[in-house]
C-alpha cells in the first residue's frame, strides 16, 4: 500500500497508512492521460486548497486527465463537464483513491 506524507502532525512530516491511495498512481500528478480517478484527499498545507474547493476539486470528485503539456508543467483535467488546467506541483497535493 502506498503511504502519503502530510504536514498535519505537529509540524513534522508523517506517514498515514489510513490513506488508501490508488495502487498505481497515488496523486493526480502521476495519473496518465486518459485515466480516471477519484479524489481521496487534498494534503493539508497545499497552497491551492481553497482554490481547489472553489472549482469543484473536493474529496469524492471523479476526474479524467485529458492531456499533459509537452514539458510536463501543466495538466488538463476534466471535472464533471468542465476542463481546467492545473500545475503539476498543485496536482501532486491531490491524492487519488
């Protein structure tokens, strides 16, 4: 089982085995083009956490990666009927089930 690191435990990096991540990908940044995933959790301390909630990226939301920029900086993700671009650094803070 993959383990996710977070910053919620007394300021130290900790590993939480209760996060049941997707066995192949783990985070949105690792999801291949055309694959679908369900958001399990957005890591605490993520700089885009409120922004994610405003655009519908919350736990339980299903999404599909439509494309990846040629040099890997941006991901185009389809959420419900909307496509949006996310930076790979932000996508690394979104854990998939």
